[in-house]
C-alpha cells in the first residue's frame, strides 16, 4: 500500500507538472474508485478548472481547485499518479484521466480498485471526516506531540503507529523500518515505552520518512535505493538483519505481517 513517502512523491509530481493548467477533459474509465461523486459530476466540477496547489495529509493527496474546492485522492493498495504525453497510451489500470492542453495528461491508476478519488468543498472538513491524525512529517509534530498522540492507547506500538487517527501516513511497511531503526519490539505495549524509547522513536520516524522521500523510494517501489543498513531491502521471507545478519522474524497483526529482528528489537 502506498504510504507517506509514496504519496509525497505523487504530491511533488503533481506540483511540478500539473498546476495552473486548464483541464480540458475528464475521462472516467472505472467509476468504482469514485468517492461520493458520479463520473458526470466529476467532469462538470473539473472541466475548465485548474489545480492551484497540491497538499498531503498522511496517505491522502489533496489538489486545490481554482474558484474553490479540492480533488481528494487515496491510493488504496496499489494506486499511482502518472503523467504521460499520449492519451491513447495511458498507463495500465487507469481509472481517471485528466487531459490538459499541449498534450499533457494525468492518470490516476488503481490496479486493485481499492483507491478513492473524490471532491470536497473544504480540506479541513474532509480531513475531519476521514478522522486523520496529525501528519507524521508535520514540522510541528515533535517528540512531545508524539507522546501525547500515543497517550490514549494501550496497544502494541506497531498497531498504534499504523492507526491513521493517531498519526497519519505510516503503514505496515514503514512502521517496521521505523521500529527497527529505533530498536523497539513492534509488539511492545505503548504504556511500557520509556522516555528514551519515545525520543528514539520520534527521531527514527522523521529520519526514515524524510530519507525515503529524498531517495524517491516508496513502500514497495525502488527499495534498492534505500541504505543497505535498513530493514526494508531485507523485508522478505528468509531476510537477514542488516546489522547482525540473523534471521528476521515475522508476526501477524490482523491480516498483515510485520517483520523485526529479535536481537536488535528486544
């Protein structure tokens, strides 16, 4: 599933190539991903309009429209946002295509059809409706804010990090890396984390997410771009700890599988 680093790459892509260009046509090829809007209503809302800014809250991308309103995007398990020159050669699994002038086209893709694209009148109302907590890379989200956000839960720390109402942007994959870097067992109950662990956790979270964005590596893409000292390049069956080279272990959290090193993360 695309997590914060993936969506931040999409946001930067949209900011670089999709702002201040008039939308000439909206083509919906799979309406199953539309959120609270019909294909006809989406076309009416966007045709002739322009994106003026691109913002992100956790795993959600929001594109502001001139004359008011926002396009909201969540990428489900396998979504992407891609620009291309030829409308006849749209990327596979394109669900919505926006045609700009001068041969520029933007495709929202979703292979498993679990993503969502919609419109909202107000960004803050949308964020509240989605029950999104603070963004994990918000500059004001310091160690004290992290402690406060985690204060109301007794769950294991991995489960808490993945709860988008607690903290927006971290999923199954990057929570493993953050906890590996912080040397914290992912199953450890939040109330048992001491101040030093919370400080390490906050530092690892910022460092991991920022470095992944800088290298353009996402939850399942371009992992070879990540440092060899990270867990993610080894996050697979038979993977070895990049520190001590011992076997990684797995555990189930609902339907998801987490990875950790039993020696580093005691």
